[in-house]
């Protein structure tokens, strides 16, 4: 397929964006500034990919000609470089296809990660805590910032529910694949007969919403303050710092008690509520997600699974793409690279087919 027309449009748009980036009044509108800078970066990367592809094609043609040379040494050297150039061109051609697809406007957003214990009782809550730590390590490896917003600890040291906020470059682009039901198979520490138990944890990844994305009317909210529960000493027991918000039109309920300040907890709760309303709005407006990722979160039943973590066999299987890795230790230490790469490739192939590319 000839992409020269699309590239020409990108070059023209890049010129417009260069002018916009140089405008001293750009940051008078922060939302517009963020959008322009994101688009500027994305198109710049696309044009750099195209230039590398064209350069590699030209070098391949030159090597193919030199391979016909009467000079045996030059011919051999040129021939030896041809396979590497062909492989580079194939890879760059694939990357340029992906880069020219219409961008998902949410991909560069930060994300809120909701992790809930599903079927399996105490064992599910323990795995929820382990999965939370795996995401925290993944964030560290990618240079992202991970913030603990809200949690409901279980009696055995796990979590019934925990909400994280992860900020950084392209967080939602990589984390969105974690939405769904995660199944764990292993022998619990409390199991005396050595039997393998199956438990589930549900994960929802929400793109962080900005105030301009969702209008929240004060009359639609019922805000209550109460004493925070759990560990925390005298402050937690004596201060009404916890905040719970009910969004009356949708029935969405959010509670936050992580901060010592009632004001801070209200701010965090509104942030979580805004993202939940934004996700709901996206689902109502369009069905952009492919069928295998259209349902954000299931009921937590054992049969609804996107991924299985089998500890006895040190195996992780992503059922959406049929990918199995025996690097379970690495995955639980935050190495999701193989799984994410496979899911990204499958999604891109689907989007290319839909776009007729």
C-alpha cells in the first residue's frame, strides 16, 4: 500500500503544529496545549519512522547493485548486509502502518487501576495484593509514578479492593490490556492437603478524566464524611477525615480515606468519580474497542477470565491471544513486556484489518 499521501498530510500537519508549539500563548489554554504537544510528538515519531524506512530501502537498493559488482570483496560485503536490511524494512513497514492508524485519544492519559478480590475469599484478597505490587513494579520499570488512592484491607493481609493512580508517558496505552478477570491457580498457605485452589481478581483500568471531560453538578452529589477505618493510630480513630460520595444520577459510589485531610480525600474521591463517569461516557458514545476488550470488567466468576497465573507450573496464559509464558516469576516482579507486546500486536492487526490496511 502506498502511504505517501498520508505522509504528506502528516508533514503538512506537523508544520502547523510546529507553529502552534512556538506560539507564546500556547499554554494560556492548558488542555489545548497538552493536546497539541501530544499530537506534535506522535507525528514527529511517525515522520522519523518514515524517513528511516525510506533510507533503509535506498540502502537496500544500493547493496543489491553492489552485490552484482565484479569486485568479489565488495560483492560479498554488500550481500552480507542485505538480510539485515530486509529485516529492518519489514519491521519499519509494520511500525509505520501502526503509526498511521488514527490515534486513540485516551492512549496518552494517566490511568486509575481498580483491583478487586473476586471468587476465592482470603486467597483472592492475597492475590489482589500481589497483583497490585506487580503493577507498582511495572510502573517503576517504565519510569512512571504510582500513587495509592484507596484500599480496603482484608483480615489476612491482602486487599478486598485497592485503587492506584499511575502517571507517566503513555500509561493507558500499556495498562488498558489489564482490564478483566485474572485467575490464579496455586496451593494456598492455609491448605493442609496440598490441593490447588482457583481464585479470581478483577481489574479495571480507567483513563484519568480531566475536569473538562465530565461535568459534575453539585446537586447530583451526596457527600458524607465519616471516621476512617483500619490501621492508623489515634488520628484515624478520632478524626472524621474519610469522604464518601454518591453520584445520584448513576448510583456510582466512591469512598476515600487514604489521606489525613478531609479536603484531600474529597479531592481524590472526586478524581476517581470523574474517571468512572468518563469511562461510562466513552462506552455510551462509541464502541471503539474490539470485541475481546469491550467489556471492562466482569463479575469475578472463575469462568470469566482474560489471564491465568498457574503457580505449580510457573505458567501465565493470556486467553485473549492464546499466549503462554513460563516467566511467572518475572511477571509477578513487574515484567509484563511479553504479554503487553503480544496484546498490542493483536490489537494493531485487528485495527489494520478494520482500516483496510
